[in-house]
């Protein structure tokens, strides 16, 4: 069967790979010349399988004033004229209750563990090069209240197979000595030894290179999908540049832009772009390499994440609801640099131009649960809304969708991920 996958971010690339493995003919389209060049390009690089807590959390209610008005808030809400922003926010706030968060966490943990198994399995056969390592992760807290709440979460997640420990600040520093020079007064942290990290765009490019050896695969880069032709409730063809591409099945994986395409075929998707930024610090000298962490770090109060990628350190953060503004304000980059300076003061930070300042839009659903599966348009499948966890959830989402398309039994229950109008 010919299947057309729209979008070559990590979600589209992994989906294409699983479908190709099932013996389908696959066309993968992207408006950029390389795969993984959208939001998948500069993300936080953490494969965060056990730390999946959604943004929609009951604490949002008490922190709302801080998030909206404080200069130091890692979250920005700039009201726009789009109805989509208000609709998304309304649904998001409805998800900010303990019962919903528990359900979301369980669903995401199952998908995340499945994803980890898939990535391990694929990579055992392919040996892709993407600075992949099981580095472990420390989520660091400066307030005891936050750490106590995290301890409860650790206890809750233990019944779902997460192996995590709550540690004192000194114990965290023993695990990651680079934190010993940080200028923060840590209350302690949560350590998850099984967490991984890897370079997402390198992974996408390596996987596409593998697929390109298969005559059933075609990557159509530099080509924007602009229109859709439907008949009798099914999608017949999509316009990609000057070409109309027909297929028996289509997969929508256009990341944060998926909702625009969906509107053309009469579908409304609960997606909103949550903007974030990153820098990539080249660790050029021995002192910087020794002073940078090997373990992935999340600084919870600043909402900044750090991941070691070989001789580089990825630093990412901020969550902004500001519409489609693609600018990279100096303030956002300064914030990441100052977070880096506070935590790892002996790492040399060069000029901004050497830090590859970057922005991307997390394709987010209000609850944080992605949508993976059939849509009301007969032969159009959705693989969207992985939000802040797209790198982590990609291989599992791809495998789940391939099972659905094949009509096979699923390794995990797909009900939580189905599209609901
Ligand atoms: C600051 C930040 C930090 C993050 N950190 C992490 C992390 O540590 N761990 C983690 O798991 N996740 C993280 N994420 C989330 C993760 O990066 C995303 O969930 C993931 O990249 C989404 O992948 P995608 O394939 O859905 O979207 P994308 O990567 O954006 O792919 C969509 C593709 O569609 C293409 N496209 C769009 N419109 C069209 C069109 N009309 N025609 C043709 N092509 C089109 C784009 O060019 C793009 O390549 C982070 C995100 C951000 C912003």
C-alpha cells in the first residue's frame, strides 16, 4: 500500500520507518531540505521516559499570577486575537486537576516506556549515530515544598515501573559532580538512572539515510504541502509543490502546523504552538568539558533543561503562548545563558553566534496527551500533539500507529490516544 507521511520531524520520520518495515511504499514530504529541521531540530535532547508530568497541573491555579505577571516567570502568555488560543487555554485549564493529571501521567508513562523499548530495538539493528547515551537524569529543586510534592509523585509512579530516588543536594552532587560548583541553594533532587539523551535531528537524518536505501521509500524535501483533494469523505491527493501526490493512506505529522492542514479537510485539532528556545554550547576546551554535566539536568524552578551531546551541551527552556511569532528575543537567550552560568560557571560561553540560538513550537494538546490514530477523514491518520515530549514519545507513537494501520493487536492500549471530536 502507498502511504504518504506529511512532515519529516521526528514523528513523521519514525512513522515512515515503521510503515516501511511493514512493507508499505512510503513518501515522506517536508518543506525543509532536511528531515528533523523543524521543532525536532533544537529541542532539549532529553529522552525523558519517567518524567512525563504534563504542563496542565493543579499548581497552575496557584501560580497563575506569577506565570502571567512576573518578570522571572519561565512561562509567557501574550493574548493574541486568535480564537484558537482562548479555546486551547480553556481546555488546558479544565485539565489542571489532580484526577486528570494522574490519568495523563499513566497514559504517557505507558507510551514512553513503549517508545524506549522501540528505540532500543531499532537501534540494536541499525546502530545509528546520534550522541545517544543512557546518562540518567536529575530533576533539581530549590524549595522543599516542590521536593516533597516530587517525592509523592515518585511514590505514585513506582507502581507503574519507574525507578526513581529522591536525594539530598549532597547526594545529587555525588552523582553529578559538575553541580558542585552551581550557585543555587538546592533542596535536593529526583534521580532517574534509566533516562537517556540523544541528538534528535541527527537521529532523524540517520534514519532517513537508512530508509533511502529502500526502493519503496521516497523523501520529498524542500516541498510544502499546500492543498488537499477529497472525495466521498476520503483524502485522494495532497499538493506538494507542483505535484499532486495520491496515496491509499495519509499520515498527518506536520507538528505545530498540523491544525492548518487539518482545517482544509474540515477537521478541527486541539493543538496550540508552545514556543521554546535553546542554545547549544560547544565544549571546546578541557575545562569546559570537565565542568559540564554528563547526567541530564532539569532545573525545575527555572524550567531549563540541560543534556550532554558528546562535546556539546544543549540548554533549552521557556514556554510561551505567543501565537506564531518566530523571533528569538535577546532576553530568552540571555536567560538560558544566565541559567548555564549559575549551574556550570566553569563552562566557557562564547559569542551568541557560536551558541546556535534557536526557537521551536511544541505541538501541544491541552492535556499533554498526543493524538495517534484514525481521523474522521476516511484514510487520514493523525500522529500529532506530542508537545514537550515528542523526542521521547516518537518511536512508540510510530509503532502504535503502524499497528493501527495494519489492524494488528496493539502492544499498549490505544484508547487514550484516539481522536475525539
Ligand atoms: C525548547 C524545546 C525543548 C524541547 N525539549 C524536549 C526534550 O528534551 N525531550 C523531548 O522528548 N521533547 C522535547 N521537545 C518537544 C519535541 O521537540 C517536539 O515534541 C517534537 O520535535 C515534535 O516533532 P514533530 O515531528 O511533531 O514536529 P516537527 O519537528 O516540527 O516536524 C514537523 C515538520 O513538518 C514540516 N512542515 C510543517 N508544515 C508543512 C507543510 N505545510 N508542508 C510540508 N512540511 C511542513 C516542518 O518543516 C517540520 O519538519 C522540546 C521542544 C522545544 C520547543
